C-alpha cells in the first residue's frame, strides 16, 4: 500500500507550481494597448483596440452569441447554450485573459502589441 | 456457480458507475467560483476511477470513465461529452500506470495532483482543437494548474481514506 504524502509529492507540487508560473508570465507585462481578438472557427474575425473604444457596442458573430465591447473591456453577453460558461468568464480587461464559447467555437483573447509578446506567443 | 464472477463484476460496476455519476452531478451544482475559469470542478468522481484503477481492473476504470462522458453528453451536450472524455481518458490512463507501478514511489496526494493536471491537459488540448485557438493555454492554463494542486490533494486524501473500506467490500464480494 502506498503512503499518503512523501518527498516525491513535494517535488510534484513544486513542478506544477513552476509550470503554472511559466504559463502565467506572458500575460503579466504591460496592460496598455489591449487588443481583443475574436476568433471564430480558429480564424480571426475581429480585432479591437480596447483602449480606443469610445461608444459601447454589441455585436453577434453567430446566431445566439453576443459580445459586448466597452472602453478597456470586453465580454460575452449572450450565449447559445444553457451552460453559459462564456458569460461566466465575465469582463476581460487584462492581457492574457481568455473567454471561450466551445459549442459555437468562438474565442475572445486579449493580447498586447509589444514585440516580446509576439515572440512568446 | 459459473456465472458468479460476472455477476459480481456487473454489480460492482453498477454501484461504482452510479457513485461516479452522482458525484459528477453533485459537482455540477457547485456555482462557478470567482477568480477561477468557469467550468473548473473539484473532480470528485475521479476518486471512483482512481479506485477502480488501483484495486479492481484497468478495463473497468476506463468503463467508468466512458460512462461518465456519456452521462455528460446526455445531460450537458456534445461539447461537455468531449471535454469529459478527453480529460477523463488521459487521467485514467495515467492513474492506471502510476497506481499500479511499484517503482513510482510518490504518495496518493502526488498521484491525485498528477491525475488532476492530466485531466486539465486533456481538456485544454481538446478545447484548443475545438476552437482552433492555442492561446487558451495561456488564458486558462495557469489558474487550472493551481486549482489542480488543491483538488488533487483532496482526491488523493479521500482515496487513501476510503481505500481500506472499499477493498473490504471487493474482497467480500
């Protein structure tokens, strides 16, 4: 019978922590020039510079799905399925944040525009 | 009593299958926690597949996993079924290898964490394939991994605690 906790487990916890930090790093530098990219079926259908949005607006990439854009933030506002996980993601306002609607294959993700980011992504 | 062995297997699969489905339904009642990616769940039903993998048979652990995916498909739609299947199959495969290996000497907490991480990796990869957008890894990955450490500790500890009792049931069958 195996034990509950040992040295190997500490090693496992630390390596998962490090992995999570490594994935987190691309998102933490600079929050200026927030570019929201909307993908549908893996192709970019909208690129919005969130810092330049003056008038809030809503658009619908596919039937039943609605995306609302305001200054510095963007969110799913209506969903086609009853899970509504994409709406549950709430407002996206920082680089690296992502919301996905899997049934309709729509993804919103926020990126910056500086060069190091293009490299890491 | 030639059929005895099969009857026992059917009965055990029925009990464990029902337990896994009840646990995954129970999880779906927990509201989305603030700060966590929506859809992140504690993975309590993984305890059942991990138990089947460690004490019963590998084939039946996969049977429970597929049953869970079908249940998700019937109650929550085809996307949920795909997510459940991709995460579940990967984590069950890894659980079978780790729990049955004698050389791998980490405890139940470590195995629980690795299974939770594998579940997340399987789901993330299939989510990226469905949406065609690989940036999901950076958006959801870090928080899911941190959450996997917590849920892995919980499932590993519960598994260790209930194993003696469940093994007694199996031996009595």
